[in-house]
C-alpha cells in the first residue's frame, strides 16, 4: 500500500513538473513581446511601446485610441535597427522645469513638463519616448563605433485609430519653398504617390487635433509624408543628392540617388 502511494505521489509529481514546464514554455512564448507604458504628467495621454519582431507603439488620449501599431526602425549600413530588437536597460525620468529661449518669440519663458521612457537596445542604439500634457515625442539615438555611417532608410509609420480628416500640405517634389495649400482630405483618399511636407494636422473626435512635426534636425534629411489609401501616413526622407544644378530664378534641380543610395551620411561627433 505504501509503495502504491509512493508511485502515485511520484506520478503526481511528474505530472506537476510536466505541466509546470509546459506552462513556463508557453509563458516564454507569450512574454516574447515586451511592452512598456508611459503617461503624461496629467495622465490624459498614455503611450504603450512594444518591443518584438518590430518596435511599435500606441497612443491614447482620455482612453480613446488615436495611434495604434505605429512602427519605428532605422536602416544603418544595411542593418535594421529596431527589427527583432532586445531591451538591455530601461530608464524613466520626470522633468518639470522652465526654459528661457535665447530668441524670445511668443513667450519669454516656456514650461517644459514631461515624463520620459528610455529603452537601451542591443546593437548600440536607444529609443526615447516623452509624454507631455500636450503631446508625444520620440527619438532614436545611436552610439555606433564606426567613424562614418550611412542611413539608407528610416521607418516611421503612423497608423491612426480611424479615417481622420487631415490638413495635408501636398507637394509636387522634394524641392519646395514650404508655402503650400493645406488640402483637407480624409486619410483613405491620400495615395502613396501623394507627397507632403510638414506639418500635417489631423482632426480626431472630441476636439482633439494631432499635429505631425519634427525638431532638432541637423545634417539629416527632413521628414516628409505620403499616404497609403487607408488610415495611415508613412514617413519618407529625401535621398542623398549626387548632383545639383542651378536653373534660373534661384531654382535648383537636384538629382537624387537611385535605389542603391542613402538618406544621409553621418560623421558621429566624438
């Protein structure tokens, strides 16, 4: 009788270990997607960042989804930073300070108030998100060992929560004086060959407006946009010019690199 009980106990223990191992294996598969949350100081805006086969993020305002599964990556020397990424370290910060701009325009002092999430990723690069009470920003940063790198492309797909109306500064080419008419269109009527400069302004429900813009661009091509005949906009960057010719009246004809060209050549500061 005791032997039978022991056998049953061993069987039960073996079954428990088997189930536990299966659960752990299943848990590892499920937890392969690592997600992080960030909130604005007033908690109205929430950002969810996911790191998996690709880096994606969602943005909600007052619980309503405005951006979903928007993706980020950077192709440096034909290596895609942001694909199959792994997080090495996570750092958060909260900033509330007054900035006095050197050139005073509307305000002599500007209140800078945000929460920050910084993800250090394998491959000598990091991704930083900031959530302000007024909006969201992100930045890709690299600390690569090369003395010179070529950025062949940058991925910035903006997938919106619905077919919002957008004031779209439609352009004819990358050569622009940035004095465009803002054409009002629904997102799904903007084709892939419809180019636009910044800013683009989208009208979401509940009196929320989304403005797509950029800042701190130095020795790097500016961000432009094109549509996809759906609820998204995709960033496009002018490729590196290999020749330019002055024509007349300050007009410049620029010959861009072909498919084998790059968006920017960068000499890292040391």
